[in-house]
């Protein structure tokens, strides 16, 4: 009887193993197909002129330099606002807040906010930033909308990193007479800096791929501006430009070329997060 049960157990293990291998292969095949198809369609349209010029409707030239700059402006403003807010809120909740009910309420609110569809953020951003605050349709309004979207992510990743700092480090610093702020500034934050930076980089990746919220707040313009003029003007980021060229103008070759650039940026961002994580792991081992 025991031999029979052992055989059945081995058969079940083999079946589950085959199913997991099959699932992994299907996942890899889908990924390879998507990346391969995008590269095959998009690499044909990439050129120096395409990357370094602006659109000219008189000559028929299509360039995406304004869209690249708009994306960079958006990321700079969003990160500059998001990082202090998210890290500051996480530090307060983890190190200073004593009202556990308030902490749980904020945690639950952050979880709910992280699950709201991005198009709803776009509608709220349009009503609040563009109309109520009179920012009009601009990159600044889009950047602030992205800040609201990604604030729960930064808070959660920073809080998780803060909780990994050993309590012994804090207690040792307090025993030497250090103040609360000094402990947080010189011990806690440096100890979990890798988690904070990784969360920031991954949030930048999410901002890079966002389009629904920006359709309502940032606009569709392909005009070339400097930084100060650009953030106060309407502008299309790379993802919005991809949508406009594919859906509104039927320029699918241009859309696939932009998709190649977005894929490359996504890979670079993920590599940066991995490098930061590995650097701090090696630093701790030393």
C-alpha cells in the first residue's frame, strides 16, 4: 500500500513539474514574441533624424525630440516632488507616529490609492490641477498627477525598507545620546537607502509607461521647449505620442519605433534598480 501511495505521489509531482515548466515556457514565449515583434517593426524606422528633430508637417518629417524632452521634464519634476513627500511620509509613519489607528488608516488608504485605475487619476488631475488650480493642460499638471499616483508606491517601499533596519542600531545610537532626528538621518535612512532608491527607480519606470492619466492633464503638443517653458506648456510624452501616432494619425511605423525606445528605457531602468540593489548588498557584506 505504501509503495502505491509513493508511486501516486511521484506521478503527481511529475505532473505539477511539467505544468510549471509548461507555464514558464508559455510566459517566456509570449515575452519573446512581443519584444521580437516590436523590434522587428520598430527598428526599421529608427534613425538619428527621427530622434533629434521635431515634427514638420510642411515637409512631412516626423521627429520625436520634443516627446523625448517632455518625458525627461516630466520625470524630473515628478521625482523632485515625489521623493521628499513619499520618503518623508514613510519616515514619519515608521519612526514618529504613535497613533496606531492613524498609521493603519493611512496604510489602508495608500493600498486603496495604489489600486485605482490611472484614468481616474487623470480625470481628477484634470479637474483639480488643470481647472481648479488653473494650471491648464500642461506638463506640470501631468507631473503632479503622476506624483499622486505613485506616492503610495514610494511610501510602501520606503516603509518596508525602514522596517528592515535592526532595532539594535537605533537603540545603540540612543544609548550614546543621539537625538531622534540624528538617528533617522545618520543611521536609519543610510541603512535602507538601497530600498528607497530602488522604489524611486521603479516608480520612474511606471511614470515612463503611463499614458491614460497624461491624456487628460499633459496634452498632445509636439512643440519643442526649454525646461521652464516646457513644464508650463502642453506636451506629449513618449507614451502619449505613441497613442497619438497610432490611434489618431495611423502612423504605426512611428508608433512601433517609439515602442522600441520605451522598451529600451524600461530595460535600462530595471538594470539601474538591479545595479543599485547589488551595489548596496556588496557594501553590506564588506
